[in-house]
């Protein structure tokens, strides 16, 4: 009887879309903080006499990559996945919001209060640091961003599992597309608004805005928790309903780990986002240095990418729900990404070309995510989704940690008299994109062999 009523609650459109709105806004706040420093590279690298902090490109790359430090080296994403599967979405989601808040507070203190002068010698071979002097301010900022990163990734896998719980067999790709679109809106706000806030107020103002954003996320998720408990009671389920539904077993997880499709999805995710997100982190200064865009408007060109995806991701998700062809769409998305990155590497300096390329990249930014995340539940059982998402995000974090550090070092080595040559950096991104195309093609082949259903629609007649 309980299961029957629970299914009716899941059938309620009002309940489904309300839940989606709440968790999507929470994730959007996290995305604001995740990209709030990206458009500030130009300002951070200005001398202190000109209002900057005197960071180098390598230090900026170290900070950007630091979001994955704890998730990778302390295996926190694996821990997060088990926490989610064992405790459910209410506890895991609230924990993620608190961690994001604490990490952002540390980051704000580092930028607003800590001195940019003292430096410490750091040796960390896997990060390319060999007796390297790094500003204490950078290290403190990186620590805060790493704490934020734990909560940010936990929030991501929690929101994904909430959507699967409410939209399985329904408009799941559309729901995930809307969630991604709102997250992209958070990214766009950070990229567009950050340079203006930094120029006309203080360099730390964008981080302060991010701090208020994740504080709001804590409050909003409390509302979701109350709603979730109310829904459980309405379905005559006790307060342990999540534990009954979300039974976790290591045996089931081992079955998932033996799936070649799961590992191809994981590798594709790592390659695609390692090419795209670090590029976006460095794109604002690219627009300034190579295409002659003013510092306050350069973030606006970078924000074209997420703004485009806000419209297109739900649209492509709806197409996938009803038409399918998910693996084919992945190939198209990775191919578009790679071609655009290759053109950025060419000695062309028109700002209009840069705008056009960002528009095309926005389409690619919409295509693959709209089908990638809905494809995971087709390969992984719902009971293992938390741990499966954590593994995917863990591998993704390795790329997101290392690639910005590599690019930062490449840019420093290709800077002469303050002029940056982005050619080598863009070819690095292009090679990663080309590898993603190959993985997408293999995924299509495996789908035909193992019948995952990636080419099939999500909506059942």
C-alpha cells in the first residue's frame, strides 16, 4: 500500500517540478561560487599598485585546480557517494550546503583580508610544484576552494539522485536539462557580473556575493527537507523511508564497476569537462589578451557560452526524452567542442570571431550534458547511483584539478614582456577534445552491443 501511494506522489506533476525547482536553485548557487573567480584572473594578476594582488598565471591555475584537491587526494567523492547512498538525499544535501558555505567563507577571508605579500615554498610533484614559492594568500584561497569543492560535488550527486528519484520513467532528460540550465545561469551571472563588481567595488566583492548565495542555498534546502518529510508522511511512510527505498550493496556496486559502458561514460565526462571548464576559467583573460576586449566586458563574451546553454540544454533534453539518439548526440557535441577549440588556437584576432565561436561552443555545451547525465541511470541501477555518480565525479575532478595547473604553467612559459601567447594552451585543450570524440564513438559501439538504451527515448508510451 505504501509503495502504491508513493508512486502516486511521484506521478504528481506539481510535486515533481517543485522539487526540481528547489534543488536546481541550490545547485545554481553553488555554480555561482564555482566560477566567481574565473573572470577575475586579469584583476588578480595586476600589480598591487594597480589594485590587483600580483598573482601569476600558475598561481591562478593552482587556485582553479584546488577545487578537486580533497575530492581527489582524500577520496572525498567516494566518501560522499557512500554518505548519499547510506543516509539519503536530505542529510547529504544539507551537509553539502554547509561545506560550500564554510569553504566560501575561507576564500572570502583570504581575498579580502589576508596579505598577498608573504609566500611559502611548496613541493608537490604531482601538481608540478618543485620548491615553488606560492603566496600564502593563494594557498589559503586554495584551501577554502578545496573545502567548497567537497560540498559542491556532493551537492551535484545529491541533486542528480533527487531528479532520478522523482523523474524516473518521466521527463528525466528534460528535468536534468532544466537543472543544468539553471546551473549555467549561475555560471553566467558569475562570469558576467564578476568583472564589474571587482572593478567598481572591490576585488573581493564577487566572493562576498557568492558567500550570500550559498548561505541562501542552506535555507532553500531546509525547505526541501521539510517538504520531503511531509511527502513521506503523506504516503504513510515512516521517517526511514529513504533507507527502505535506497538500499545500497557493495555487490551491486561491483556489478556497476564491471560495466564497460560505465567506464566509457566516466572517461567521456572527464575529457569533455576537462577541456571545457578550464577553458572557461581562462577564457576571460584570453578575450582581453588575444582579442582586445576590455576587462569589464571580457567576462560578458565568456558568459555567452552558459547563457546559450540555458535555452538549449532543456530543449535538447526534451528531444532526447522523446527521440533518443543519445550516443550520436554525444559524438556531435564533442566534435563541435574540438573544432571550436582548434579555431581558438589559430592566429586570428577578431573579437567578432570570438563571439561566434562562443555561440557555437554554447551549442556544444548544451548537447552533451543534455544526454550524458540521463544516460547514467540507463547503465547504473538506482540503488547504486550515488556511488556511481561519485566515481564519475572523482575521475572528472582529476582532470579538473590537473588541467588548470598545466594550462597556468603553459601560459607562464609562453608570456613574453607581459604578452601571453595562447596557442600552445589551446592546442592542449583541442587534444583533450579529440580524445573525447573517440570515447563517444566507442560508447555508440558498446550501446549497440550491450543494449544500454542510450539511443532509445526516455519517455515511455
